[in-house]
C-alpha cells in the first residue's frame, strides 16, 4: 500500500529556499517543509497545511516539480510530491508537529539558504535539493516549467 507525502519549496524575496532541520535517529537532517498526506486530503491541501504547521507561513501550492517514489523493505512503498509555492502571508517561525508531544518534537530549526549554503549542508533529504532543485528553479523561472520523476532506492 502506497503512502503519500509532500515537500514544498518556499522562496524568500532573495531567492533562498526555506529548509527545516529535523532530528531523526540521532541525526540532524535539513529538508523542505512538508509531511504526510492525511485521510480525505489531497496533496495540495497537505502542502498548505504542513507548511503552516512547520513554518507559520500561509502558502498556495503551485507547480508540481518532482514526484519521488521509494520502495524498500525497511520503509515500504511511499511517494512524495514536491511543489513550488507562493507565500500569501504569515511570518516564518519554527512550528511544531502535532503528531508528537512537546517532549518528542523533531523540528529543531528553520532557515533560508542559498544554493552554496545548501550544497555545504552535511545531511539533506533528498540529496537532490543540493543542486538539481536549483536547476529546476532556474528552468521554472525562465518559463519552461515541467517536473521530474526520481526513484529512491
């Protein structure tokens, strides 16, 4: 059975991307804001909700730029849709994950990064946000749009 998730590209006026540092299995991992798609929710609705929960920002989900699939014995079958977004309001501040109580939160930090800063981060998910994401953003800004499909093994 496939489980779905979303990740969202949020840009600031300087063109930096917003990443959230999460703590999982004794490791800090930087990733785009996002999470699981809940029952009776579509991917765009999940994107809006997850960004609000994690960052305090109100966004509109835009173009689907990536669809990542993973099939593994450890994690099962899941996919993640990656959306561009437009910020419509709010103020960037670290939120919380309602699935965890106060003593078990995984969200640790929220920050905007340049391409060079992203490339220097020790742990990112997926690794393509170090370079390929920036290429997609450049193509999208040039009006070409489109999306890519990546399979994680």
